[in-house]
C-alpha cells in the first residue's frame, strides 16, 4: 500500500468564513433562488435540505461574496454541533453560508472532495475540532485553528476508491429514505381519503349529518387512552441497557430509528413503570409540542420526560394506527401548538392533550384501516432497520478506511 502523506488543512484548500444576515433582514421558509445554509443543516458529511431557509434577492446581493460552490466542504465553528462537516451538493451551488460555519474551497488537485468530506465528518475529526476550539463557555473554531489541522492523505486514486465504497452505502441509505417517505405518504393518503375527505369504503351508502356519518361517535381522547409522563434521566452509551426515547429521536416522518437512540440507567421498578410497548403512542409535550410517533418494535425502551405516552384502553387497543394518524393530522397539530404555554419554552400538558375531541368511526372501518396501513408501515419499518444495518457497517468501515488501517482490496461494496 502506498504511503500516506501528511498535510496541514491550509496546504490543500482555502478556508473562508460565512456571513450573518444584515440588520433588518430575515430568513424565510418560502423557497427562493437563494438557500441560506445554517449550522444545523451541516451534518454527517452532508448539507441537509429538509429544513432549509432562504433569503430574498436584496439580502443575497448584500452578502453575495459569502456563497458556497459545489464540492466545497462546510464546517461548523460555533455552538453545540461544532466540528460538523458536510459537502456541498450541486443543488446548493451558490447558496449563502451562515457566519457560524466556514467553507473549504479551491481544493488541491491532490484531494478528492468526497474523501475529505468523509474524513472531516468522522467522529475522530469532530473530536479534534472540539479540542482545537477549546473549553470556553462559548467555544469557537477560528480559521487560524483550522488552518493548522493535520490531514493524512493517500494517493488521489485511493481517495476516490475509498469515497466510492463509502458512497455506495450512503446511496443505498438515500434510496431507502426516499422509499420510506413514499410509503409514509401512501399511509397518510389512505387516512385523509377515508377520514378527512370521507371517501371510505362504502361511503356511497352511508347516511351523513353535517358532513360526518351519523353512526360515528365524538369522544374525548381521555375516554380511549391513559396518558403518562416520561422518565427524567440522562442518556448514556451502553448497549446492555434500555433505549431512552427522546423528542429528537422521532424522525420527521414519525418513525423511530432505534439504532440512533441512546440508552439509560433505570431501576427495575422504574422500567416497569416507564417502559414502552409495541403500538404505544408517544407525543411531545415540550421542545416540539405535538410531535408524535408510534412504537413499532418490541425493543426494551423507556421514554423521556418531554414525552407523554398514550396507552390505548383495552377495548380500543386496535385503534393504534387510526389514533396515530389522527394526532398527526395538521388540524390537531395546530391545536397542540396553539395550546402550548410556558415562559421559557412551549409545552402542553396531559390534561390539555386528552381534552381533545375526536370522532370515532365504526369498528369494521377501523379494522380495515389498520390492516391496510399495517402492511405499508411494516414495509417502511423494514427499510428503517435495513438503513440502520447499512449505517452500522459504514460507520465501522469509515474510521478504518480513512486512516489507512483497512486495505481497499479487502472491502466489498454493499
């Protein structure tokens, strides 16, 4: 194997800062021609586009010097996620960059951008960045500190081969993510078609009153569920202990990737009290009030205090998918955010949550809905678990490949 060469980061690229918004100018969630990359968007070697914000032409013109180019690499330099790195994709070419990050641009011909992005996104280099930033109350990774960062590089062709191997895993994960999103949309559409648009099987022969079937029953949520607050504990890294589900562990598509959920210490007594069972529903009461998920695995787990567990009463135990999608409905999500209170952070309590009134369809329709949606959710969750396995393997390979400890010829692509 060829010898790897040592460089300073300043030897192989130019490091440039981002720019804060001028006074009086604001971001918008409405897409424009000018995405604005924030520190939160930089993660795991990528620039995430799911929650991008934007600026208008006038604002862009004022800070037009602070843009990124395709294959630039961004690194966060301030805050809790200091040292996170991500490569700029084609769709983000010419996007503006926050002052809380820098970009590596003008990469040397010795460097593969993808390989360097994997190196800088690794846990070892994130830790390296945190050390360089120092332990102040508000640590900052200055440009001069980044310039002296040590980088070890194999030949360009080896860099490309390593990046291709790791990219093969990421590409499969991305394909699965798209499939997951499609499956979730399919399940949502069934719910909307049946219970919002009221075009459920047999609706043509159903008697309606004020837009709702006469046989359907309005009830309070408290009549069908038992609410419970979660467990107050810090998460830890220990594979032998129960998983500790937090608000942040609930994906935007309302599924849970248990491989990313930390563990916690908990007594046997508390575990029996705060444990999660298959088809329990959890809903955020703080941090992101109303964010909802359904437990779809028999995994040893408990839930954090920012969550409320909704356990269906025995006679309604088969309502789990109906209730999950009802709580996910935008009309109820608006109620949760509107009912939130708290001086320092938005919050909703169990009493307010279970005071919500919903309309219960007939049992036969609930059973049929559960049957159809379960088939879709089972496929979705199998893809989630497949992605967890792909990430696990990639994360095992990454530090060994980018350090040269593992030979390329010994690796097979997924």
